[in-house]
C-alpha cells in the first residue's frame, strides 16, 4: 500500500498507563538486562520482544477482540505518520486501510471468530495498492482466542510484475498458435496461387475465365498479406534491417498522417536530434507508426491533438526488473499520444491480441496493434502503454540504438525466368506443392525428382546424388524435418546445393541453415517464377 509505506521519523514512546516499552531505538537484540529472578527474566523477555517486533519491516499489529491495536511495530507507525502511543487503541482498519469498519474479507475477523490462521490479499479502496494480510490467533489460559497478530505486506509491485509476466506469456502462447496457423495457411495459399498461375499461363482460357482467375489471384494476395501480419505478430518472419534515422522516418510519416487526418485533429512532432540511428526495416517501422496514428485518430472522434515524439533513453537493471519486457541498454523511443477516449485496464490487457478490437466489425480487423507488437519484438524492442478513460493514451515504442552499418541492398531479380537442364530434387509433405513445383520446373527444362518426406529425400539422394545438382527442402516436415535431412545429404555430398522453403522462416533458423551451408531460403507462399529464379541463381 503506497501511502502506508512513506518513511517518517520514528516517534518516541512515552511511558504511561497500559503497555510500557522502552523506546525501540534504544533496544537491540543484545540489550544488557539485569540478572536476577523471575521479574528480571520477564523484563528481559519483554525487551527482546520489543526489539524483534520493531525490527520487522512489514506492518505488524497485535489487536484485541474489538480490533483495537494493543501493540504495534515501527513500520506501522511510520506508515501512519504517528507515534506508538497514538496508534495503540485505534482500530486496525483505521490504520491499515483508512476505513471506518472491518475490511471485507478481513483475515483477522476469521481468526477471532474461528481461532485458525487466515490470510488474504486486500486491495485498498480508491487506489491500486494491494497488501498480503495474514492473521494468527493468540490464545489465553482458557484456550480461547483473546487477541490476533495481523501482518500486512505491500505486494503491489509483485502483483504488477506477475500480471505483466502472465500477459507476456499469454501473448507468447497466442503467438505460437498464430504462427502455426499462418504456416499451415501459407501452404494452402501456395497451392491456390500456384495452380492459378498454371492456368493463367495457358492459351486456352476465355476472357472471362482469365478475369476470374485474376480475381482469385488478387484475393489470394490479400490472404498472403494477412498471413504476413500474423507471422509478424508471432515474430516468425525475418527482418531485413538497414541503418535508419527515426527522426526522418517520423517526419515523413507525420506529414502523410497530417494530410489524411480530419481538420479537427492537430498533428504535432517533437524530435530529439541526438537519438542516433537504429537497425530496422523501414517499411515495418513505418507500418508501426501508421498503426499507432490510426488508433490515435480513432480515439479522438471529436478532434484533439496527436503528438509524435522521439527521444533517446537508457534503461538500467532496476527499470528492467519493474518492466519484464524491457532489457538494459540504450534505446530510441517513439511515443504516439492522443487526448482521446482512453482505455480501462481490462481493455489494455487485450489490445495486442490478434483480432481483438473495440471498433465496429466493418471498421477494423483487430490486427493493427498485434502486428505492431510483433514488429517491435522482431526488432529487439518493447512497447509500453499508458492510458486512462477520458484522458487519452500514450504508446511508447523502444527500439535498440545501434552503431550505424553500411547499407546493403538486395540484388534485383532478372525480369525473365530462365530454365535449365539440371536435375532438381524437391521434398515437401504437401502433395499440391510438389505437383506445382515439379510441373513448373519441368516446363523450363529441368529434370525433377519428388520426395514426400525428409526420409524419402535422403534415400533418393543417397542413390542418385551423382545426378542431382540441387535439393529443395521444406523446413517443416513430419519425421525427419528439413534441417535434419539437410545434414544427412551433406554427409553424403558435402558440396550439395540446397534451397529451403518455409511458411515461417524464423531468423535464428535462417541464420543457422545459412551457416551450415544452405544457399537460399524461400518464404511461402512464393510465386512459381520466384522458385524458378532462385533455382537458376543457386545453380549458377
């Protein structure tokens, strides 16, 4: 409980009627006590009890059956801003909870009624502080409950960290599920796009049939974009990173946003010129900015101010302990703020889930923030959200600040799709993909051998490796997967040329297989022309 833990000067006790104690500051566990009889030993016990009681840093009180405090410790007095003689005699709920009646679910009540230890988490009314409260019975000579010891510890930060961890784990689980669905969906799209391409390549179509196939292709392309967004959320897609000046990117995006916003929304930027650069994908980072700006716009139906800020931040171990998603180091932060309707805590807990939206069904898919989350995580960053209903929302994206590196660009693919006469072994557990890939390469002059599993691919390669010039392996196959099959064919022929195909090319796996000697990676769904171009490029 935040306002119960404010340190104040420990007040001096005055001796008087009732409980008589030495001042706690003058008592220690090794306090000298007079030697003698029973009275001296009782005094020694009392002094030792005072010393132990006051040394406890949590709030501890001894209460009677009327909930009045009989004895208290230093931490309780400090939190209440009172000295001990003022606290003694008050009700425990007045001191611990600022209440006028026994707290709902009070463990002390159950202890005094039933005589058994009890505990509960109690949230202070009016704020977000949470205390773990435990109570224990104190029996008199008749073995009836005479008093209770109440112990209270502020666990607000612990519960906050636990909730953050659970939220992170939940999003991670959703991400794994989403990535698996997107991977399978990409295999289906690969077949749809491939067979449509085969049909469009024929000369026997009517004009209407060709138009219908083009519409199928357009719809499939839309589905491809959605699976890419799902893979971004699950962080199962690679990121082509180059040195980026975020100030420049923010300025460009803000100009676009300003032109498209309603007149009653003002777009402002505050840019820190000392932030340096990051390594990032410009298209993906701009997508993050656009998603955040669109959400800010939608949160201000009556107009307001949309603010985009950049700043350089450094996070230490202490900050990262409080914010589990963060990690120590230098970061560049982009904050997008609005003064719109804001969100409650329940909504904030779900905003990064795929397909969760507070908008009407026709106004959004619920993928914007989940994609933003995936892109930021894919770039090694993290997101924090601060929002209050009726006040507005600030979303801060933190991306690692890194030394600049030389820009590199991908070589342009040839416009024409060349063929060849080499033998290509293709392994995939999807029959449709095998059929499409084999037919497309055979039409371009290649000899094609097909395998429906990793085991079959290794067996075929073992028999015909002298004839096979290239192996195309699906990364995810039951039994022996692509990586294991790759290692086995390399044992047979160390110089084998290999192309991997994957519906979810995880960065670490891509780096691993390239390090092992793979020549190229194709992300599904790819076009048949892309397959033919990559085959020719690797063979050459």
